[in-house]
C-alpha cells in the first residue's frame, strides 16, 4: 500500500556524507510492492516532478546568477552522470548520492530505497553545509521552499509512472 510523504528523523551518517553539515532533513514515502531503484526514484522526483518545482528552480537560477553562484549543476563533476540538475556522486541500486560544492554552500541529496518486495519505501535526505554568510542567508531563505519542494517531488514517486 502506498502512503503519503512524511518528514522523519534522518537516518544517515551525516559525517560521512557531508562532514560539518548544519542542516539535515529527511522525508519518506511508502511505494508498496513496485520494484524501484534509487536512480529510478531520483529520476521520477527530479525529472518528472511537479511543474511548479521547475518554475521555482528557474526563478532561483535567475536570482542567484548575479551573485556568481552555480545554476543547475554547471561546472560540477558528475562521476555517475547527471539527473536533472544534480551531479550523481555515487550510486547503488538501493542508494544514490548527488550534489555539489559551491562558494556559498555544499549540499548532498541522498535517495534510499529499502524494505522487502511487498513493502518498499523511498527516503530523501538533504544535507547542507554553509561556507559563509551568503550560504547561511541563502539556506535560511530556501528552507521553507525546500520542504514544500521535497514533499511535492516525493509525492510523485508513490503514483504510477507517467
């Protein structure tokens, strides 16, 4: 049985993923018995997510470009390719880690798929380490939007593929 997206206590080793992270949150959704890899879950969230998320991303890119911040993953190494604007840093069928380091902040997005064949769940964990006052200010401004975006993107995972 699929469920709604809920915020949970993060269950990752933050020190190993992004040492010194000042922000970490996690959301989980039950996806039932449907087989799903971490890459497929991430792709469904990022590439096939709600259109309003794309609009917010474009607006963000317009606003931060004059500040010299990266937009849509530009200039980031991607050892395992890109999913949307996220460079994939490491990947197994059960876990995908994406993100990049920038002047103002560094972030990681972790997508975990767990559970048995009859009761699978997807967890999205976000970690952020700020590097300066601009990063701290930026983080404070985007956290409310981040939570809406994360919930919106994850809601599409529980739905049948489009």
